[in-house]
C-alpha cells in the first residue's frame, strides 16, 4: 500500500506541461540573450509571470524556493503550475516554461521536487568545501538525469538575505575551479558569483557612491574554461527606485537599498549567461502597489481590489525585463 501511495504522488513534469532548461539555454546562448527566472509565492505572481511572458513571447523559468514551496504547499503548487500552463494555452500560442527549484540545499529536497513535477532543480552546496559540493551535486545529477530533469550547481557564494538563503560575505567564483566542477558533477548549468547579491539591500554604499560593477573579468575567465556551457546569475534584481519611492511614499521605510544596474545585466545576457534570476523586484512591485491602494482607499478590504492592481503592475515590470534587460522577448 505504501508503494502505491508513493507512485500516486510521483509525477513527471512532462505530464504537467513543463520543459527542462536544456533547449532553452541552447537557444539563449546561440542568440545572445538570457532566459528570465522569476520567483513566485502565490497565484497573482504566477499569473503575472505567465501573462507577461506569453504576451512578450519569452521563454520563462518559474522559480520556487524551499520557503515558497513550504508556503504554497507542495501538492497545491504542482497544480498551480499545471493551471498556469492551461491558462497560457487559452491565451494563445504557449511559450516554453520550466519549473525550477531555487537554492535546494539537500538531496532529499531536490528528489522531492523532481518526484512532484519539477523540470529543473538547483542544488546549492556552494558554502561547503569543493569536494563536498562536487559530491552532493553529482548525487543530485545522478537522480535527475535518468528522469530528464536538468540540474544547476553553484560555485562561489553570494552575499545578502532572501528567503532561507543567507550569507554575510560574498566569495567570488574562482575560474580555476569551474572546469573540474562541471566535469566531475555532470551539472547542466553553473551559477557563479561575480558581484550580484540577494535581496533589496545588495550593497552598503556611502553617500555619493555608485554600485560596484560586476566582475566581467571573472565571467570571461569562466567562459574560456567552459566554453559553450550555460552560466547563471543569481541576485540580479535591479531594486527599481520607482517602487522603492512608492513604498516609502505610502508608509513604508526602505532606506539604503541598491540593486544591479540593468545595463550591466544586459551586457551579461549577451555572453554565456543564459539564465538571470529576479525575485526582489517582483516583491517590491507587489508591496508598492498594495501600499498605494491601502493609502488611497483605507476602507478597502476586498483582496481582489489590492492584489489585482499589483498583478497588473507585475505584468508590466516582467514584460519590461524581458524586452530591455534579459533580451528574451520575441524569442518564441
């Protein structure tokens, strides 16, 4: 009986309408753009992501962190994903969509996600010694590949805090390690650290200081050692000032925020970087619009009346990212 129950719970991502990232990355690298990877936690966010990418004809990676999966419930999340695919079909011609685990920290979590319909998983063992990182990443690869699921590994540590991912200091990726890591693990893509950071407070800047530029020298060195191999950037939100201003205008208090300049991300997307992760910008947009409604209509209590405007603004922001930042619009 136990085996029968386990079989019922296991599902292939292909039955849900998702694809893995392999062909996405090939096309992105060939044509000089990056596939956007947007995190979501609730219905409005996934609706906005799918709507924006279908309208702008962009492939997309739906990202779910461990915390988001716990929040949404693993079973419900599966059917939210399936529902989003069906919604997109009703809108018109579908675009490729992958469902990806962001910053998986254990083999068990990665296995659970694969068994519940994820088409791609990240195993983040970057904080461990190199040999342990390799061993854990390889273990996930050996489970994922027979099921045609793609795996993202990571070398280097990003600073910042986002969900359960936290690090006080960043450690740039050492290009000398990337070739051995890729060969020994069999991973399909590699997240590297070149100066991006998690969260809305990415840098501690003094008055008048500018955001430090990304370390394109490290990126270029990695490209030379693993030519044609998909590279990923995490922590790539630009922390859009218009929404920070809106949050503060309507009662919030966010000071000292800083993000990655969009022109630097566009430059990265034209290289071997074929996946760019964006989470904080989506959170900021939703928070800003909800605060605006509450401030202007303090008697409002219908969730549709404040979540709806937030969803509409999210669509605009994601479409803008696809068109002007990652360059993925019009690729499908």
